[in-house]
């Protein structure tokens, strides 16, 4: 991620890297997303949510809905990854020369969320309910209410993604520079293969830390976005309290494994592709 000068990133190279990375990422991340979102929210698992494993949830989905459901929301995921990561990385790589890396990462993530949140909300709804019906997502809402539905869950998403973003890319850059320094090399005198493999490792390390810290807010985000009950007012605080009261501290580990399975390889792939193509 760190370059030898403060020049603006090449948009075409960023887009190429994110397209390759997005297709690779979506191919394995969508099934884990379906399992994670279904596990967090779906009423069919209400009475045993904290007593089952990732494999149990996957078996339940396969047995009741079939294998095809594991790829619910695939096309939305590909578009979200490519467009969202392009917005984020161009913004971050430009802003980090003007301010601290964590602040640049936070502001870039905010811009990305505001742009991509409607499609993210629709994707989460489809995966948590295993539904392909877009009309259900907008049921009984018109005008400004429909706009609010598109941005439902934005606040918990911001609360989850701000600490994640403040940690992930700045840590990624820091670890990358430290390893290069330890090897007495620079970004300009290593091969593309070395850059790819090193970026893969640093992306995995930084994203693991960020994922564990932000896990409770990912659970809250999914529950707020996936509910179809318009009469219940759900806030970050109320959902954290409800989840803790119902499942205890162990509840905040629900879905962590499939989330790590998605986020860590995904961040490693995006990190590797970004530096490889740049």
C-alpha cells in the first residue's frame, strides 16, 4: 500500500485489482455470508442459536433450502466488493498523505458506506431470510420511508466499520513496512510475487485483529437490517443489551468463525491484488 511518492493512485489499476480480487473473494465469501447472516437472525434458529456450530447451520440450510441458497446475493456481493473497495482504496491512498492513516481510513470508509449502503442492506436482507424477492424488502414503504429502509442499519455498520477500518489498513501498511525494513528492502526493489505474498500475509494479520474487535457490532448490524417488523424500534444499544441478556458474552462469538472465514481471506486477497496491480 505504501508507495515511494505521494502521487494519486491509478484508477484503472485499482479497478483491475479489485475486479480480480472481488471475483475471487465472492466465490467463497458468499456461502459464509449466508451462513453467518442466517445464524445471526433467522427465526428458525431462535431457540438454539448459541448452542450450534457453523457446520450445524450449514447443514440446516442445505437440508431445508438446498445448495443453491448458499449463493444468495452473489451478484450483489461482486458489485459491492468491486465498487466499494475501489471507492475506499482510491480515497484512502489519496487522503493518507494529508492526515494520519487511521483518520484517512475512517473517512474513506464513511464515503464508501454512504455510497454502497442501499445494496449492502438488500444483500443482508436476502441472505438472512434466504429470499430473492426484492419487493419484500420494500414492503409497505414509499417515498422517504423507502429511502430510510435502504439505509437501515447504517449506524451500526458505521460503528462496526469505523474501528475495523481504523485498525485494518493502517496496521496492514505498518506491518508491511516493518517486514520490508527487517528484510532491508523497499517497495521498489521487490518482485511482484514477493509483493503479492507479503501483502496477503499482512492483510490476513491486520484483518484478524480488526474482525474480532468489531464482532458484536456485526451481529447488531445484521439483526437491524434483516428484521421485517417495522413496528419495533431497534438501536445499537438496545440490540447489544438484548443479545447479551439472551445469550450472554458467548453470544457475541456467534457467527465469528464464518465471519473470519470470509473477512480474513477476503482482506488478504484484496490487499494482495491491490499492491500487485499497483
